C-alpha cells in the first residue's frame, strides 16, 4: 500500500487565504460559512497526509493603505491591519476546531493572553506533528503585506510551495476584474511577473520567492476541493516558478 501522502505533489504547503474572500457575500468581516468550507478543504488535505501552514490577509477588516489614505499615520494603520489578521486567524482556528483539525495560532506580534507568539522551531514541530499552523500578524512589521509574510514563513518552514487562494483563478495579463478580456497564464517565471507588473502578489513577495526558488501557485478560493487538487497537481491554476 502507498504511504500516506506519497501521491501528493506537495507534502508541506503554505496556504495564503485572501481576507477579502473570507467576507463571502457580506460587505465586511468574516462569513463563517466560507471559513467552514475552507476548513473542510484543509481537513481533507491533512487527512491525505499534507502538512498545512496558513497565512490569512486582513482586507476584510482593515488595510493600512486605506487608513493612511484617510490621514492616519501609515505605520499605525499597518499595525491595525496586522491586528485584523489576528482576528481572522482566531476565527479560522475556530472553524478548524469544529472540523476536529488541531490548529495553532502563532502571532508575529506577541499577545500571550490571546495566542502563542511566533517561534520558528515550535512552528516546525507542530507542522511535523501534522497540526495546522496559522501565522498571524503578518511579518510583525509595518510597510509589508501578508503576501510577503506568506512567502517568508513558507521559506522558514521549508514548504514546497505557497498556494495563494484568492478571488481569481490564476494570474492574468491584467486584473481580470477590470479587464474581462485579459489572458490567463498556466505558468510564468518570477521575472515575467515582475517585468509586466502583474499585481496578483506584491513585488517584495515575488522577489523573495524568486531568490529562494519557492514556487507560487494562484488558484480560486471559490472552487471547493481546490486545495487537494493542487496537492495532487490537478487544479486549474497559475504556477510562478523558476523556468529554463
Ligand atoms: N494580473 C493579475 N492577475 C490576477 N489578478 C490580479 C492581477 N492584477 C490584479 N489582480 C487582482 O489581485 C487580487 C488578488 O490580490 P489581493 O492582494 O487583493 O488579494 P489578497 O492579498 O488575497 O487579499 P486581502 O488583502 O483581502 O487579504 C485579485 O482579486 C485580482 O482582482
Ligand atoms: O507584514 C505585514 C502584513 C500586513 N500588514 C498590514 O496588514 C494589512 C492587511 O494585510 P493584507 O496583506 O493587505 O491583507 C496590510 O494592508 C498592512 O496594513 C503589515 O503592515 N505588515
């Protein structure tokens, strides 16, 4: 009999979930039915033998740039954005708990009465025990995004890839929400994404992934079961990786 997880293309994956997508059809906050569905996808993936780390954005609650545009000090607004990601991580831990999936929230900004602080060896040992780790508060530094935090943690955790589950089903020649005729790519190099300014992830995240040869996969968050499909190499996706 095949060993558990041996049919998977990726064994250890960092899943980056869009905060905005967690809103579902609501105008703000978290739609727990969306969180439940995604938690079900993770339960399926861990049962298949995958080890899953998660970073959740904060766009459903607060983005630093929006605060700065209203006159707030940018760094203060960014700290508020990072706190929003902690709220999302706690809600998602709850959804995983309801599915019987053991999960730990580790925050880059220490808040010991709320959750554990991020410590790399501790996170690695949770992953090795097949517990889901939810990395909260981004990188812990203002002027960054959760995309960069996702790539950073994925490298630290020796993940095989970052999977960005977002509101579009891949990377296009332009934002498909604004340009319905944009061309979708199956595969791109980091250089192509950076040179053409394809904004599905920020430049700092792409450059960090490139320098560490970490594959980035972009899929739709709305397609149930997509996580297992990616793990098996069967999803409709765009992969950004070293080419040639
Ligand atoms: N070239 C492109 N290809 C695909 N999507 C693009 C492109 N340019 C811009 N986008 C937009 O990027 C969005 C995904 O990135 P965004 O940073 O908004 O999401 P996120 O980081 O997942 O969300 P959040 O900040 O809510 O957590 C897509 O919803 C899409 O509209
Ligand atoms: O390392 C980080 C990560 C995030 N932020 C702030 O949080 C919000 C929400 O994150 P998104 O990636 O936009 O979903 C972001 O707008 C920043 O304000 C941060 O400062 N540092």
